[in-house]
C-alpha cells in the first residue's frame, strides 16, 4: 500500500512539474488547439485543421528556440502564422528552424510559436513530430536560448506530437523515457 501511495504521489509530482510555469527545464509540443490541451484530432479527409507549436519555458525564460518538424505525407501545410513576437526566423520548419523573439520579449509562461493550418489527406493514423534541428552543433537537438545574460542555450524536453486519427483516441500519453534500473532505484 505504501508503494502504491508513493507511486501515485510521484506521478502527480511529475505531472504537475511538467505543467508548472517554474519548471526547471523547458518543454515543446504540438497541439490541435490554442489552449495547448488537445494532442489528438481526426479531421475528415481533405478537411483543414490546426497544429499549434507551443513551448513552456524553464525558470530561465525563453528568448529563442531551435527545432524541426517532421510532417507526414498525408498532412499538407496550407498556411503558417507565426507569433508576432518572433523577430528572426532562420530556416524552415521541415528542414530546421531557428527563431528569436524580439529584444525585451522574454517569455516565462506558455507561448505559441506557430499556428499551422493544415489539410489532412486521409488514410492511416500518423503523427506530426517535433524533431531535433539537424543544423545544431555538435549534434542535432531541440533547444531553447534562455533570457539570462548572454542568452545561454539549454536543452528542452519534447512533450507531445499531434496524433492524427489515432486509435484508440486520444493518442498515447507523452512520457519521459527512462530505463528499468532508474525506476527500481526509486524504491
């Protein structure tokens, strides 16, 4: 019984930390709504839908970000709207993009970067993923530049893809990867 209570408390702690504005590390994910709450959608074939790219900065804030997006062949982007606070965009979403917010626009809470209007062509269940920017050095990564002096780079955690027509609905829950030894060491 104690183990069950300990596990439940640990799950609640991790879940609340993932959505707290004072999180020690930043998060990035794709959602189908402007409230960053829905990660599964099943539009009718040839129907438009939205894919929002949202970030939750760490306690150090968000001034810039680098990432790429893997689009499935059955989802076509028809319009891309970016957050008006974005002052610099280098690259493109599919090939890798680096964005910087305007000077003095440090973000410390959830912020959307892109609202993509897309067209679903139908077919099998697929997902739209955030992937590492292939041009970052020394290796591909998704990362944020903080608001601290000198805008230091810190890694971020990929929170969730956008699942299209996933069965069962909703799509799988996003979890942080670990190994069995790390889980056993908790007890």
